C-alpha cells in the first residue's frame, strides 16, 4: 500500500514481493495509476495490470477496479512482448471506464477552474459517480447477451449519453468489440485467490494511489475516487479480511505529490529541482512534474494507523543520497491529536523538522556492493535515517530501495 500521495514505488515493491507468489492482484483505482518497474534492461510502465505480474506472471483485477479495457490491452501487450504469456483474470463485476467518463473528467476540471484537483483525466471521478449512483456499466453487463443486461446498457446510454447529447451510434459496438477481446480472461477473482491460498501459495495485493488520496481518509477533495487503504484489498478483490496476513506500507524517502492539494512539507527550493531531476520525478501517467518535499512523519504515522502497517518498504534511499543534509518533519506546530481534516487547516500547519547529515552518493558501484553485502554496507548516515523512520513511526523498515530495478532492494 502507498503511504503518501502515490508514486511511492508500489510497482517495484510489489514486483520484489511477488517473486515466488502465485498471483498479484489489483483491487482499486484504474488507469490513473502508473506503476513503473525495471527488470534487467527493460522498463515497464503499467496502468491496469499489477506490476508484480513481472515476477508472478499471474495477474487478477478485482471488482473494485475501474476497468479501462484499452489500457488493459496495452499493458498486456507490453508485458507479453517481453516476458511471454501472463495469466490474467478479470472480474466481471468491475465497472467500465468509458470515453464519456474521460470527457466528463475534463469538463468537470474546467468547471472547477481555479480549484482544479489536477486529476489524471482518466475518467475515474465520473466512473465513480455512476457506480455509486447505481448507474454504472459493469463488464458483465456488456458480456451477457440476454435482454435484461442489454437493456441495462441501453438504459445507461439513454440516461447519460442521451442526457449529454453525445449520442454516438458506434459506442455500443466498440464496447462489444473490446468486451469480445477480454472474454477469455473473465473469471471469479475471489475464487482464484482462494484456490491459490488453499494450495499454500502466496498472493500479493498491489495497491494503487496512496493513503492520502483515499476518498474518506485523504486530503479531500484533493483525492481520488477510491479507497486506497489496506482494507480495500479485501472489498476490492472479493476475499475476507482474515485472508490478509501482512501489510507492507511503501514510502518514499522524501514525499512527492502530483496534482493540486495541500502538501505540508513541500519544498520550493533548488533541492526540489535537484531531486526531481535526478529521480526523474515526472508522473508515469500524465508526465507532469511531481511536487517534492521532505519526508513527513506526522503524515506517515497517520497512514500507518489507517493501514495497520506491519513493515515499511522505504524506496529511493539512493535518490536522496549525496545531499549535505536531509530533513524529516517530526511534528506540526500547534496541531493536537489526529491528522488535520480540512484543506485550509493543512495549509496552515508549520512542520517542525529534524535535520540530519546526508550520506555519500549511492551510485552503481555502491549499489552493486549493497546487493552483495546487504544493510551493513549502507552508509552510516543512511542507516541512521532508516532508524529514525522506524523510531518515529513505530514500525520496522524491512525493505530499502536502492535503485529502480526489481533486485535493487536491501533487506534489514
Ligand atoms: P508507484 O505508482 O507507486 O508504482 O510508483 P511510480 O512507478 O509511479 O514511481 C516510482 C518511480 O520510482 C518509478 O520510476 C520506479 O522505477 C522508481 N523507483 C522505485 N523504487 C526506487 C528506488 O528505490 N530507487 C530509485 N532510484 N528508483 C525507484
Ligand atoms: P499511482 O498508483 C499519483 C492523483 C491525481 C490527482 C488526484 C485525483 O501511480 O500511485 P484522479 O485521476 O484519480 O481523479 O486524480 O489523484 N492521482 C495520483 N497521483 N499517483 C497515482 O497513482 C495517482 N492516481 C491519482 O494526480 O491529484
Ligand atoms: Mg505511479
């Protein structure tokens, strides 16, 4: 699960954890997600299929996913071209994201004018509107040939497409064509998970977005239209909460946010530009520059609680290397219990920082040594940073990211 505002490195973390797993599952969000993972000299940027599939070679998309069929096929082609066959199971209950949703997303953003959320324009908000107003169109609705299901599709068209005077005669045919392509992959995701677990296999649930983008617990209204906390792995895939035995929270060694909204530790200094440049901090879905700030322990403590995090996967300790000093926000001045609820209160908080010495650059040579020798070979100052994160969050850091590759991980 992402513990910040997304792009923490969930894809790479999931690919690492999915080694030896029988299945990797996506259960929330849609093609607004962009998960990048490098395997050897190949890099994959995935939007619908969980990145962990590069390791497990088996992916499931649960009913909690907003299904963008075109993005799904692009991902599948990208993966299969390099890696060969990937097993894929798609829940027939998943709601479809249509072109109309993307157009609505754009129109709503224009209407918001100065108050834009800065969405990815992937149609997520409007698809969620329809889903929760019980006017959504699910994959099973277009797959079933009987009159009742078809009439659901027609009702949908007359209500929404008709209402907005955007009647496109070809839309149903196009959808059918896409559905025909996905037919062979449709299956019971909960059942597939159950089978994997009962045969002693491991299943990895790969979250999309980050905790602070959760519709209920995040920085509303600057959030996405999904739950992004660990509990959604259960509801979004169709298994009970007791099937989940371990929660791994993914956090970057600093914070990034793409899109608008409050960001207490945001930096407006050359350090932000430097981190953006060397870390290639541009959105994987939209290419927008990511906003950058120091690590925020107040925000992360809140995220650990919301997710019942057992252990942390701390990414990009290499990207943060080579700075004379780094800072970590330990508390917000004048803020009592709990995490501030409103945008205006969050904009007013004064972060109190601990400054600590930076560590020598982690380049190819040191990375190689770290892969061989492990945690002990990490520069002393970097180990101190990791230990501060553990002390502040009260959760062990078990995995440390030292590069973009699946194998660029040190275990503590
Ligand atoms: P996600 O959405 O959480 O999967 O994250 P993104 O893929 O959008 O962004 C994370 C970026 O950081 C990707 O380009 C990853 O390849 C990269 N990355 C992940 N972990 C590390 C790390 O430990 N070091 C470095 N240098 N890059 C990393
Ligand atoms: P991954 O899975 C970072 C942000 C958007 C915007 C807000 C709402 O790669 O971490 P939406 O299109 O969902 O309606 O946009 O949420 N957002 C993300 N930011 N990473 C993501 O996914 C995101 N998915 C949505 O930038 O601020
Ligand atoms: Mg991303």
